[in-house]
C-alpha cells in the first residue's frame, strides 16, 4: 500500500473542503480506510479514482467549405 493520507491531507491534495471529502465518503464516491475514528486514504487509490473520472472532450471536426 502506498502512502496514506488523512482527510486534511486529501482535502488539500484535491483542493476541496473537508466536508466535501466526508460527503463523498457517505455517498460512496471515494474509498477510504477507517482506522479507529479516523479516515485514511491510499494515495494510489485516489490517483486511480481521479484518472477514472476523466471526461474526454467531444472533438467535432468542422467541415471545410470549398
């Protein structure tokens, strides 16, 4: 397992509020590990989740008029 981050570190890493992290946990949008009363997040798992969230741009070629 790679480095574990706490909620504060994850919020800073993603540039989000801590409450957003807790909301995503409750909605099961992200995975975490609860150690006692503290949530921890595997950085590699978060990075993989981020990559899975990528939306490809809809590139439309314009037709050239001759």
